[in-house]
């Protein structure tokens, strides 16, 4: 009898601990969701109101669901890739370790991963502006054979329907079961909360705090808006700054990589069975041999020769955290980037006429870099913490 009572007591104690843990986790999730919504409703100093589409109003349920989807590796064909594996929170919501991310089965992708920071303000998506909304852009990576490689929409939907930990989440967020459109809406909702500003620059320029930045930062900003001409594309307004004109420009990046140097693929990795991968050497010129396609920039979308090697102007917010730089990840440091523009980009028939050699000395290059470093928002650690609060799944 005493033994039975002891077992009952232990069971009650264990249940109480479990309930406390679940309650604590629920409270923590609610805190992250509330904090995310507050960021969007009252953007930090330096940012305008966050544009929210009328057909996808922001809710805590959508943010929580989108965060979970963003980190879930089960959303790739072989359950190894998630959005967050190319857009890593601790690495500026991009990937600092490689020029271009590694995709499905180790395939090297063509372009650098754009940061998720402040993507809510982007009018178009991807380096070539091929999509017009956050809701739609997610389907490219999910279905691309180079990235998450889901073989069909039906396969992706079945993966989520079969995952017990998604039970009720789509219904709570959208009032209906999972479908393709609300996958995009949920992921877009989470990404809209990844906004960051109130940087030292913002506190000085928009907030009037003269102690927020150094004299060198002020010198760099004067060059940025003056002699260097950077603000012609990276716009700065009177009340806020997105540091982009949302347009596409040819800076010469990509022109130096002719088709012949695009690394012919002489071997591929073949997954014989799950987890067993073998390298297969290809015969030169054989049926399996192939070349990486040349990246034509916006022209690859429009087929307009005037768009050759044109890529979208990126935001510069948190740019010190988002190396490597340029659409191909070819520059490792901000000094490399400033030096590239000091030399006038790379000459080609379609080079943007605003890009010309700059008469800057080394001290002025350093001042520009210090200005760019002053654009890091004050909530980076919070955004990482909120991101990692997601219950990822198996």
C-alpha cells in the first residue's frame, strides 16, 4: 500500500514537472511572439512602418507557425535542409562561411544568400527581383532541385500533414488545414518580424544623439552621401533609411567570369539509398557532363540584353554582419567592397553610369567602412533568441 502511494506521489510529481515545463515553454513562446509583433507595430528608430498586405494580416499564430516552418529540415526532400541552413540567425541571417550556400545533396548554389534582416521592406525578392512578394518567393527554394528539392507541391503538403507536431497549427493561424498558399503566408509572417535598426547611426542621424557615433563615422557618412555617391542607390531619407532604391544595377560583378571558367562538373554525388552517397566521375563531354549556367543577372528573367549582369541593390542595414558580399559572395570584407567601387567597378558595355573611379585615399576608405559598421541594429541578440525559440521538430 505504501509502495502504491509512493508510485502515485512520484507520478503526480512527474506530471506537475511536465505541466510546469510545458507551461514555461508556452509562456516563453508567447513572449517571443508578443515581442515580434511589437517590433512590427512599432518599428525601431530608422525604419518606416512595416508594409503588411491586406490579405495576410499579421498574427501571433502565423508568426509562430512561420518560425517553425523556417527551421524545419523536414520541409526538404531528404530532410536535411531548412530555410535557416542558408539564412543562419547567428550569421546575419545569411551564411558567413561560404561565398554561396550549399544546397540539396551538397550542390553549390550560384548566388550568395540574401539576408533576412528587414526583408519585410523589400519590394521584390531575390538578387534578380524575380518575385514580387514574400508570400510567393518561398516556393522557389522549396521546389528548386538545387535547394530543398521537394519533387511536388503534393509531396510538401503531405510531409506537413503527416507531422503530428503541426496538428492544429494551420487551423489556429488560418482557420483551415495546410495548403500551399498558407505555407507561404506563414513563412512571410515570421520573416516580416526580423527587422533591425536603432543602430548607432540611427541614434545619431535620426535621434540627434551626437555621442552615438565617432567623428570617423560622420566623415564616412559625408563621403557616402557626397563624393563617393553611394546614397544615389542606397537611399537615406529625412525620417528613415532603407539604404536601397529597390532597383537593379550593373556594377560589373559577374562580367569577369566567362562561361569557360564556370567550373565544369566532372563528378556528381549519387545517393544510392538514404544516407549512402557515392561520387561518380563523369567522362569529359559525356552524357552526364555539364557546365554551370552563366549567371546573367536580371537578363536571365527578362531576356532583355539591357539587363545583363544587373542585380538588385541590397540594403546596408546590419551589413557588417552579412559577409560575404555581392550577389556571388566574391568579397569577404567591407574594405574589399569599398575598394571595388573606388576602382570604378568592372568595365563593361552595360555598367551603370553612376559607377566611376573615386579619388579616395586609404583614410577615406576606412571612414566609409566605419560608417557601414555603424548600421548594425541594437536588437541582433533578441532576434537570434526569438528565432531559436522555434520548436523545430525531427
